[in-house]
C-alpha cells in the first residue's frame, strides 16, 4: 500500500517472488554469482587478498578503479598513510591517487586487515553509503574474537537450537562442505577470528589423530578468512587417551603427554589457536581433583602450546556440588586469589554474570578484580534461558549493559577490562557461545542472526552500541526500506527487556524449568543439587522475595569494588532492575513507581506480554515489504512467543500467589 505505480509493483514482485528467501545469506545479501561489475586489482598475491577482491568485485559499480593491498607494497607505502595505528588487523579504505589514477584503496598492514576493509566497505554500501569517496578506518580493540561451539562429536549441539552441528564429522576430513566456507565468510565479515570447534563438556576423542585431521581440514578452509581453530580439551585426556594413571598437572609425565599432544596438533594445524578448558565444573575433570589449583592446570597446558604461539582459554565458570557457598560467589572465591599466578599465554574466560547467562545478571564481580590476568568476556549467543530459537530477543542491549557497567575502580568499565585498555594487557579476548547449526538460516530464525552479528561487532569494539548495530544489521538483512528497518530496530531494541519482564523482572533469575531451561518453573524445589532449584534463587515466602546477598546474607556484594559494593548493599541504592538479585524484601516494599513490589512485579509480567503483542502488530505492518518466507517464519515464531509469554506470566503469578497469599492487584485480569 505504501508504494504505488509500476515501480512499487516491481519491487513487490521482486521481494515476494524473485527467489524464496530462506535466510541462508544472512546479512551478506549481495548476489553471490553476479557477474563481476568492476575489476578489483590486488597488490601482493595471497589467498586472503584474492578473497577480499572477489567480495568487492561482486558489488562495486562498474568503472571504478579499486586496489586491495597491504602496507608492505612499495606503491602503497609511498602514500604515507596512517598504517601504524591499524596494528595487525585494522584497515583503511580511502580514495587515493595510485600510479597517477584515482583509485579506491582498501588496505591493512596484513592481508587480513585488507579483508576486513573489504567487508567494511560492503557494510558501508549496504547501509546506504557510496563507494567512490568512501573513507573508512578501524582497528579491532580486542585481539581474540572467538566463537565457542558447544558441538558434540555425535553431531548434537549442547544448548543448540538451530539444527545439528555444522561440522559433519563423518565426512570430514575428505569432504570440505562449501558451507564451511560460507560460515568462515560470514564470520570474517564481522571480524571473528577464531572458533572453538567442540563443546566445553569435551570428550577426549576430539584430541585423537582422526579428529585432529578433521579439525585440520576445517582450519584449512578457515585460514584464508583469518580464522583460527581452537579445541576444547578434556583435562583427563592423558588418562583416557594416554593410559596414564593420573592427570595431575604437576606430574611430569602428564605435562610431557600434553606437550607431545600439542606438538602433534601443530604438525597438522600450524596456526592452531590453542585450548579452551572447562575444569572442575559440572562434573568435568580438572586440577582440583588432585589438589592442584586452576593456575597449575592452566599453566601446564600453556607450557605445551607456548613454543607454537598457542594460548589457553581457562574458564572461570566453576561451582561445586559440595560447596555450600552462594553459587554466585564461587568463581570469585576460587579465581581472585590466583591473580598474578597465570602464565602469560593464559586468559581466564568469565561469563558475563556470576550465575549462568540469565536474561539479566549484574556484571560478574571478577571483572576488575584480577588486574594481572587478561579476562575474556564470555557471552552466550544461543538463547538457552531466553526462549531458545523461537523467542525474539535481541541480545545487543544485554551485551552493551554488561560491557558499559562501571566496575567501581575509577573510570574502569567492564569493556575496558576486556579490551585490555585498563591494564594494558597484550592478549585480550571475547567469546560467544555460538547459535549456529545446520538450519538453512543458520541460527534458527532471522532475528537470531542479529545476535551472532552483534557479538562479532562488539567483540571488534566493545564500546559500540546496540542500537546502531541493530540498524546496520537490519539494513543489510532486509534492505534499506526505512519502514522495515525502523520496525525491525524498534522490535529488537526492547525485546530482551520483554523477556526479562515475562520471565521474572526486578532481579529475579533462574526460574526456568530445570534441565532444558524452557518455560517457567519457579516452583521447582526437588532437585538434589540445591543450586539447580529455582527456589534457591528467589527464596520467596509469605513475607517477601529475593536473595539476600548483603552482609546479613551471603555477602556476595563484598566481591565488588567498594563503590559498587556499597551501592548494591543497600536496597535504596540498588537499581530496581537488580533489586531481588541482592535483597530479600517485603512484597509491600514501596517502589519508585509508587506501587508495591508485588504490584510492580505483576505489571512487569504484563508489560512483557504486551510487548510481544506489539511486536506482532509491528511485524504485520511490514508484511508487504519483507519476502514471504522470512516474514512468515518470524510471524509464526512471534505467535509462539506471545502464547508462551502468557504462559510464563500466568504460571508464575499463580505460583507467587500461592506463596504470598495475595490477590492480583486491582485492574489486572486473573491468570487464565
Ligand atoms: C550452563 C549450561 C550447560 C553448559 C554450562 C557451561 O550450565 O546449561 O549446558 O555446559 O553452562 O557453560 O559450561
């Protein structure tokens, strides 16, 4: 209706019927097989430079002179452009005169930099920019920008909601499915430069010669795209594969086994990134089994990969069955004393919050508390606790909220800890638990692709904001039609808050049904491990609700730097969005709204449900502007989400009412 005349009809025809759009092309929608429009020259011949040129030649207008090169080329060097600040991977794109001709230069100090420049130029064009005078430059702020696949060797994906694993272990290493190339290309386009192939709950088998060969085949595909392969290592592998009696990191035989294993891997994959390790967590083996510390374990592995330039990503996600301490405190208790004792090629990988990827958690208290250790931010891109693949929840605002949090040490933010600027760390990293599988649309839904995209962009620069990222993603994904883009961005920006609202706002967390974590289960109280029961987290009774993490309770607040600890210690200065995370308060507590806590909680549930209904209406409004396939799937999922948001609200309220004995506040319809 918004369009008229034959142009509009043509556009509709193209949008609706030109080709079925199954979302495979992600945010890279320039036609892959289009005839070369313009010739892009290369200075210096590497596979990576050739890829960069191929990307550009598909989309640049005819008649342009474009040069892809590195700073090492004498002609480029003679231009005296500011290459120094670009480091290893930064890029610059600018109009120059080369050999007497006006030329658009796309360059970096390395060919990878040039490739990132090419993708930046594509992004620039797809978001409305023009090529001829494009002037772009950027240097990644974080060195290791890594996806973590929780992919099992049997093809399943732990917490994966987009089909089975992309890695077809059966046909590797022989068959290099073209999809591996498409995967690498998509990652390179957003700056991701590493991928951990297998689940952190690792099987020792992944380190056997046959799996090393499969990993090597993938590494060969990814290499020209600037992506390194890493493996999750099972700490007890020396026992399982090596026949040793122990995996004690202080045992010289164990260290020798790992050294030989690392040498073997590097023979197959010379640029192997290194190991990711989940140790002594949720049943995984680790150095604590032998009374050795996490640093002992990490350093032993680090020594094995060090001669090859490898690193170790050691996860801080630990909490023990036998430990009566508040689960939210355990990682800090374990790791903070180890600050300063890790080898220089170890990074400690910390989840964004102290529990487990909840719709909202305050930032993890380890950020800022281990100045001598590079800390990697671990976000979950797959939405284990936010409705799996079906619910629309754009995680950009979650990432931004955590990264921009102030640690309480001067001006330090979580982002400045992660990007190393705070302590001048050489090694820095950001990890995202991938939401990628063999579904045609990669991530289970079109909007889930935005979370992969946003992760990459924020790993490149953790100070980027969620809203502009949503906008550039929407423009590349749906085209630059203002109405569609505005609608998509509007839907996305409040979507994560809506999930918070309908699953439990005001600092509540971990109320999902146990095990699979889908749908409500705040009443569950019968699991053997107390910290797996939702009642452990909300502690609701007739008088009140919330987890007292102040001095009168677990005192988890004391793990934050003094100014932050002080703020969180007092319910009056705790942001209401985190209130019940830190405090047990009465149902009648007066809130900023003037209502009681109970009334506010009910209002949040309602707001969440309403938001999803609004998203449905907004999406209905762009039906004519979006291709039928992607529109329909999204619409169907939004309907599921609305139904389930109601389910969450009604089941949760019925439970809270059974605990607090209260009626619904006036004006709110009783749960159906
Ligand atoms: C969560 C998740 C597990 C995962 C674990 C981890 O607990 O439910 O599936 O293994 O995190 O991050 O190690």
